[in-house]
């Protein structure tokens, strides 16, 4: 059985990518995030490791494992727990099992490597400015106002951006934007480290690349997992999970702020960033826009808009 883990910054397309992988007849994974790694309450976390390590201090247990590398036992117990959970999703045709958990798993890639040294790590990233816009809409849609000191402002933002009511209020909220910028920048740092850690078992793509054509990347993943990998199947899966199909006919770029699939086109950040929010983004994470090929200079608000295909091409050149 092959194992894999999908991760990336929040609102980078992890759910979309996972839905395509899950559609393969030989791949199974939970519908929701399982938070096996990195989360304060994760299964493979400090509580499990601490419990095993305390158990190993019992005199009789110490004698039993004296010559059997007891330092590896907590990882073995964590692996046994995770695989037993994933195997509940297995069918007779299943050849690969995985999980999709954004952000926290990306921060715990060394732990994943330690417990599942043979697993594939699949990372997706996205233009951080679009991540910020998507994150704001997501939080407002769920009425997650934790970052708002002024709840009246939060309610006004919800009514305008989700319900469409007046008066207009800016979408980008400073405290929320600060959190998104830091998490996005940290995710990129973690992805670079994971690439070194996993080597040939590391697969990475961008939201924009998938938006242009998911088929080539899907074929690569299917090949890596040892499942049926013909391009016709990958293309069929990609179509079944396209924006228009998932939204029952709504065209990409036709916004529905009440939907998880809100907009569907790269570059929506241009509708929401002003000079103040751009300056804050540049201060906290602007270097990554240039390093990942999303901008040529820090003065990106004045850049001519790229088409998604041009952006994907420039991104590929930058990462090569």
C-alpha cells in the first residue's frame, strides 16, 4: 500500500487537489482533514509520544525493549494508529491511501518523513495575494471574527461582502492580513525544506498551474503512487472537478461569496488590494512573490495583469 499526504497553505487549493486525487478508482482518502501531524491536537503529537515514552519507563517494559531500539517505538505506534485509520477507507481496488491537511502538516514534514519514510508529500501553493483574499472571504462566510477587535466592523464586513448590503467596507482587514502573510511566507519556507527532505518523493504544483491544466500533474502523481496513470483518466477526473462542474454550471469568474467555490480565477487580488494592504503584504511576505515568479518587482500593483496561462508560464520559468 502506498501512502501520501497533501498539504499547503490555507486556501491554496488543497481541497481541490485532494478531490481530484480522491476521484481516482485506486486512491482513497478521508473527505475531511484528519490533522495527523503538526496540529496541537494531532494524533502523531506530543501526547501520544509522551504516553509511549512514559510507558517505556516502567521497569518491566524497559527490560523488554532494552535491545530493541525503544527510541523508535513512539514513531511505530504513531504509524500503526494512522495506517489503521486510513485503512478503514480501503476498498478491494485501493492501492494508495492519503490525507489532506493544510498548513499544519506542512510545518511537520520532518515528522511525516520520520513516521512514513516511503510516503509521497504533495504540496500545492498559490499567489499569496489571492490566498489573502480567499482567506478573508472564507472567514467572513463562516462568521469567524476572531481577528476583529471591533465586532461591529466584522458584522459590517460580513453584510457587505457576503450578503451584498451597503455601505461598502474594505475586505482586507489588517490583523487578518498579517496572519495570512506570515502563514503563507512560513509555508513557502517549509516547502523548500520539505523538498530537500523528501527528494524524489516530493511533488509540488501551483494553483495557477492546475487552473491552466491539471492533467500533467495528476499523471505524475498517479505514476508516483503506482496507480493507473493514463492521461485520459486524468483528464476525465480533472473535468469532473472543474469549477463549472463543481458549481453546477457557474462560470469561473462569476462570484458567489456564499459558496466554498467562490470565484475560481487567479488574479482576484487586484479587486481588493490598495496601497496600504500592498505595503503590508510586501513588508511581511513580498519577497516570496518575486521568488515564486508572481511579481517581478515590489511595485506589483502597477504591473500589467497576466493571464492565468502567462502567470503559470512565468512561474515555471522562475522555478526552473
